């Protein structure tokens, strides 16, 4: 499995876990933290997905933009849906904008140049999900010392998870395509010849 598909699988698995958590705790989530969560998750999923689709579909900006924007919008929608309509709107719009920016980045840079940016975004995504999981904990559960290790709330567990993501990402190889060159866009080539 290539590194791009591994990153995409990690984003999807972490996202499904977080959406399940939001649906489970929807009665306990305050409006402002819920809105921040929808915006942050929609933005980060849109950026990462747009960047990955831009790398996968290089030379086809329209396709990567549509996939990136759709991914970010759906991410913001599903996080905001159990909370309120305003949260849905905020999450969807953040995801749309971030998906578009991520796709443009993916089109402009090579796979080797994208590696540090992907690393930064994946670490930020993981840290944000862990932080937001703690925000949305019901008040009575926060006081229970027995539940500290459950749900990734203990700082040591969170740090170990971030370390595991760091090691996993460093073990991946972002090998360039065999030709070593990006596919040329025929439209730009024709315009230069005229």
C-alpha cells in the first residue's frame, strides 16, 4: 500500500472514531466547542484529503478539487449534524474551503515536497482529535478517576498515541514516480507553442 493511501486510511479511521464519539455524546456537547470541532475537523480533513487527491490526480485540478471539497464538506457535515444546523453550516463551509486549498497545494508541489506538510497536518489532526475528545466528555465522567485511561484522556496515553503516529509516518516512504517527472498538462503545452 502506498504512503498516500496509508495516510488516507488513517484519516478515515480516526474520523469515523471521532464522528461515532460525537453521536454518542451529542446531548453533552456545548454549542461553541461543537462548532469549533466541526470547523476544525472539516478544515483538517479537507486540507489533508485535498492535498492527497491533488497528489494522486496531478494534472487534473478539477477532479482533485471536487474530491477534496467533497471530503471536507462531508467531514464537517457529519461532525456538525448531531449538534445544530449552524454547526453543520460552519463545518461544511470550512471543509469546502480547506478542500479547495489542499487540492491546489497538491497540484503545485511534488510528493517529496508534500511529505513535511503531510507530516505536520497528520500530527495536528491527531492532536486536535485527542484534544476535542477530552472537550466533549460529560462533566460527571471527568470527575471519575477510574475512567481516566479509557477514551484516550490520560496525557500519557495521548502522548504515546502521538509518538506511534510519528513513528508510523517516519517509516513510510514517499517514493517519487518512476519517470521522475510530473505529467505535463497538454493545455499549457499548447499555449506555450503558440
